[in-house]
C-alpha cells in the first residue's frame, strides 16, 4: 500500500513541477516567475523526501535540507532585487 502511495506522490509532484515550469516560462510578471521558482524548490524538496522514503536512505533527507536552504537564500535574493533593484547595498 505504501508503494502505491509513493508512486502516486511521484506522479503528482512531477505534474506540479511541470506546471511550475510552465508558470516560470509564461508568467506575465517577474513576481509570478519568482513565486514559480520558489514553489519549484519546495516541490523538489518534497520529491527528494519521497525518494528517500522509497529507498529508505537518509542521504536524500540531507540533500533536501540543503536544497531548501539554497531555495530560501535564492528567493530572498530575487525578492530583494525585485524590490530594490540591487542585491548588495
């Protein structure tokens, strides 16, 4: 039963990543694109967590944590650039 749920989660997260990619490419404004990229980070972390559960390996949880931290820093930098036009003051 768990295997079926994992495969369903793979499919749903894959679809979510494709829809986020579509929004990042076709987004009408820059904030829409930034939000799509931020959501792609979140979906990638969720995909790694599901993959770690599937393989019963802790390495993927650590990789997900690193991607989450890089996503936070990247989103902060993009938001700061969009608001002020400069990242480093």
